[in-house]
C-alpha cells in the first residue's frame, strides 16, 4: 500500500499508475462499515484509494474534534489487509494550505438548513469543502459513500453536480452490529451497556418498515419513538424526522406514494449518534 501525507505525491502516484480509481474518504477509526466500502471499491476498479483525515472544518464542537478517535496504526493494518492500494494521510495544512478561514461557501440549498444542517452549524460546508478538495487531488472515477450518512450523500451529490466533478457516486448500505447498532467510529466511546441500549434506534426504525405500523399519524409514531429512546437511556434527541428519500423534503405524515425515510439523531451519554432507514425500499413504483 502506497502511503503519503502529501497531495503532490498522491496525484503523481495515481497519474503514473493509470487505471480506474475508486476513492473512499474517511476520518479513520475504521470499522466494518468502512471495510464494506473498501470491498465495494475493490470489486469495481483496479486502484482503491482511501484517505484518513479528521477534518476540522466540519466539527462544530471542539471537544468532539479533540476526542475523535485516531488509532492510525490499526487503521493502516486494516487497509493493508483489505488490499487498499493508496492511503492519503494529509495534515491540516496539506488540505487547507491557505488556512481555515475564508473558505469557499457552497450553495447547499435547504440541505444545509434541515436535520444535521440545522443541528450542526457549518458542518456540511466543512464536508463539501473537504470532499471538493479531496476529489481535486485524487480525481477518482468512483466516490464510495455510506448510506448511514444519508444527508451527507445528498450534500456531496449536489456539490458534485454544481461543481461539475466527473465522478460517479456509489452508496453502500449501513453496516450494523449484531444487535442492529449502526457501526460508527464514535461507538468506540460507548460502554458495552450503552452500545446495547443504543440499538433501540435500530429496533424502532426497523419496525417502521412494516406498513402495518404506518397506519397511524407520523406525529404519534414520532412521540412513541422519542419515548422509547428515552426509556432506552438516550439523552437529548435532536430529531426523529420523516422525509422524502429522494429530496429529503420533510414530511408531516406518511405518504405511501413516495419513497420515505426516517432519520434520527440522539445522544447516548455525550456521544451523538445518527441513523436512518428507508421505509418502503421495495415499493415497486420506485
Ligand atoms: P467517516 O469516517 O465516519 O467520515 O465515514 C467515512 C465513510 O464511511 C462515509 O461515507 C460514511 O457514510 C461511511 N460509513 C460510516 N459508517 C458506516 C456504516 N456503519 N456502514 C456503511 N458506511 C459507513
């Protein structure tokens, strides 16, 4: 596996190598979710490129940035064993040579104002900034993203279209633990008991895939879900929202003629977890 901290090295290496490239941007502390993305890439192309960069501009909370796990030796071993070809490990200066002030402002429309955009000020501007820069450096044919960060996929798709990046986005399904908890780097900071309790999100989301459970108004479902999550030990619940899965337009109530998704963000202790689930993915009209 070729490893470099410098953008010029990465660009030069890939130019010399030739062949189709799939790129997986990550913030490290790799888990089965990341590995599934690497495997999807491996099946698709000759050259698999990963980056590990804890991007400061997408953190609205300095403590979260500081506490973000950085087990770099373990990460490198995982990527090497998954046959990753290139690992880009930039410093903050390599990504933001002109500093972190006065960054480009992206027009993300209402995606920047709802759900994660509402609760994490500037988060998606940071995400769009870093992914734009990474795409310019790696210039991949495929960009592999995880459905766990559903709104992020939509933000990056919009940025890609608006800026004319010629890359195809592939979205990998959410990998979960046996109890259903979505894999996340932040889970490392949960105790075993908290992990167990946190899988309540999955249970609550999963039952909504059954159309029988959607015969009541969404407001009632939302109330019940918040109550169940509280009972399971969740602290503040930022949102339990129903949206159109294609546009992320927030829906007041179920509409079976649309492809729908429920998205959740809630705190277990001081760890903020997000998850989502498509309600009617098998609807033949979609
Ligand atoms: P992160 O390192 O958290 O920035 O995530 C890097 C990429 O991995 C993003 O595209 C995430 O959506 C994806 N990802 C994170 N967790 C999972 C998961 N449990 N299943 C599938 N993909 C994931």
